C-alpha cells in the first residue's frame, strides 16, 4: 500500500480547544464553529455539531450533551443500524430525524488490504452523493430550518458525517482547505474507533489497515469527483441535490456571524 501525503491542516482548525467536545464514550464529537468563509464571516460556535453515534450517550456523557442545548438531531445511519445499536436517548426531547444517506452498505473491516484505501473510500463517497441526494437534501433543509443548536451523526462520525459536514461548509462558502482539514480531524479518534470495533466483534479479524482513518486526501478526491461530475461541489448541491437559494441563505443566516 502506497503512503499518501496528507494536506497540512490549518492552524485555526487544528489548535482551537473548542473544536473537540470531550466525552467518555463518544470519540469524535466536534463543533463546526470557527471556520472562516471566503467572504470573511465566521461559522458561529455552539450552533452545529458533528458526531459519532449518539446511541452511546449515557451517564455523565448524557448530562454533558444536554448541557450543549441541542434541539435538532439528525441520524444518518441505516434503520437497521439504529435497531442494533440504539438511537439517542429520549429522542422525543428533540426534533429528531433519521435520514439514511447511504444506500449500499459495505463492511470496512473486510475490505481487501491491497486496494488503494483513499480511492476506495472516495468511490464510496461518490455513491452516497448520487444515491442519497434526496436524503442529503432533507438533512440540509432540516439543518437550515429546524430548531438549533443541531447535531448530525452516523456510527463513527467519519464518512457519512464527514460528507455532510463538507457539504454544509460548502454551502457556507468555507474554502476547501478548511473543509479538508476539518475532515482530517477524525484521525486522532482512529485508535479508539478501532478499539470499539474489536470490542464489538470478538473473534473477528480486522483485514483492512485503513479502518477508522480519515486523511484529508479522501475528501480531496471526493470533492474533485463532484467537480468532475457536476462542475463543482456547489453545483452538485444546487443541480443534483436540489438545494434552493432560500435554504442556502437560511443556513448562512443561522450559522454565520461577522
């Protein structure tokens, strides 16, 4: 397997102590605040979060989560994942929606270790972008119109969550460099995500050495693929997903500050 050089993370994304929200059982809960747009505005802190499975919340973690004041929860997992692993506790406390943006399940642990991992993942992102366009529109519309603050999540908070985060930041006109850097901030959680897999799958062998990885290269390839197919990620959002000008402006009104 050829090592892939990863783009350097920007200091603003890497160093701000508000970025990672610490929990005991969740490993990848992050605030999307602090990113600067091309027009000079900033994504507000405390208004939109991305996460791994909120079904793991309990005890002190649950109290810490409630303290964030979240009002909208978007679960990107398959219904059968929710059935097996559980959803957020007390979902009736929130505006809760399950929009499964992925339509072709695959087992990352069983992937051939000889395949190019970053191209493989980018190809899966391309499938999600095309198959799940309707669900992606529903997710983005809810984030624009539902009560805030909001959080969206999948299982590891890496792939499905990473794609939605990239699309939100695209609508907010955040430069690609910051989008790539935000995606790569899953990397510090890789060891804990891998440990969770081993705990949940005793007796199974992890074949894929890239499990839990999220180098910026993957998102760089995914955004390049959207550009090849649709002209740009922004054009994909308007032409394929069907995001209206109203939704984009509403999202900016809610999430951007001078």
